[in-house]
């Protein structure tokens, strides 16, 4: 999985959940994107992998109440460093205007 995939997944939910029309009240949007690798063999700590056993996803939820916005994204992966997450957040902020 690369940074662009993560950023695009997060951007997807943010764009889908945002509307130009401002309405009062709480608005919520959700999305899930498959981020499973599509190139093999892939070297893992336990050895080479030749297929995807279970799909990996990024799941996200976004909230807006007219005064502020918040988004939470969860990824089915471990070992993703802070630098990659910060880069993904910066790409999402640039593409959506959300900060």
C-alpha cells in the first residue's frame, strides 16, 4: 500500500460527505475503500505472500455540524508510520479544503 492509495481513500469519503449547500444540524458521511495489494509476491516478516487472504480496507466517517468538521479514518494495517499518516492528512486537506 502506498501513501497515494491511503490519501485517495480518505479523500473519497471527505468529498462524498461534503456538499456545497450549508444546512443546519449534524451531517455524517461514511466510506470504505479496498486497499489490498495487487502485486505479488510481496515480502512480509513471516515470508513471501502470493495472494490476499483477507481484503484490507480503509474505513472513514466524517462529521459536520455547521460550526466545525471532523473526520476519522481506520486502516486494516499495522506498521504505518506517523510520517505516512501526516502526509496522507496533508493530501486530504489540500484536495478537500478540510483541515
